[in-house]
């Protein structure tokens, strides 16, 4: 049977120290570290998912720096994105309030081929910590009014809802690809009901700092 690859660029955005880099390492390498250096510009990693017997979904994860001095570069970083993860820290009110700015910036700079916004999922990270400084009701309201496909409580430390949230995003991107047509270098069919088997591409870590790799 002919095999098909589907490649999607996925942005990971949000304020600094909300857990973006930890999310990427947990999801791609199945590892968690307590300490990370702040991302400079953008880092990237590749996650390969076995979508069906004949299809592989490859997620190119772009970990965007959360520091204010890098936000002027987001138009370049966002180019060609198919989906997005927006994260905040449930113990930080300011990181939640900043999500409005991040979402508006995303929606103003990248659109799908039909002119609609790219699918974006909102992650309330560090849900293992207490007390929350943000109410779930406020998160629910913000998610609905801002056009997110969903929001989920996550804990990168405890590996809670990481694969599940990425699965939801991947399903939305696959559905959009089917609806809008498929580029020649990607597959032409998909099955949303197929189980996902997660694998690290080539079995090797693939995160590296990007400075000159953006077009």
C-alpha cells in the first residue's frame, strides 16, 4: 500500500516560563526537567505520529520565545503555520491575561487558505499546583469568545493531557487539510478514528535553536 506523510507546522506560544519548552521535551522526548534556559528566538522539534497503517503525521513544533523583545519577529516565525498551542501558567494571572495579546497577534498574522483562523488550543498548564490564580469559568469564557478549538488543563510535570491535547489539534489540522485540499507533497486521505502511536522521529532528540532557519 502507498504510504502518505502529512507535515504540519505547529506554533507553541505564550509568556516566558509557562512551560512551552517543557511541553515540547515531554511530548517529543518523553522527558521532564525542572530547569530550562529561556528560549532565544525560536527552537524547534519534530514529532512523528503513526496515524493509520498507511499514514504518518509529522508535527514540526516551533517553540517561540515568550520574552517581549522577540515578539516583533512573530510574523516571520508564524509563516506557514497550520496550528497553534497557546499556554499559560494557572498560578500566574499575568500569563493568562497575556493570552489575549498572543491570540490577537496570531490571528492577525496567520490565516488558513479560506481566510479563517488557524486552529489553536488553549492549555492551562501547571494544573498540579495550587492555588490556581485563574478561575476555570474565566478560562472557559475566554476560550469560547476567542475562538479556540478547546482548552485543557495540563501538567507537563505529571504528563497530564499532553498527548491528548496534541491529538485534538492534529485532528483539527487533518480535517482542515481535507476540506481545503492537500498539497502535492502530502497525503490525500486520513482517518480521524485511527489510534495514534507516538514516536520520536528517527529515535533521536531533534530540538535545536533556530536563528537563521526561518524564511
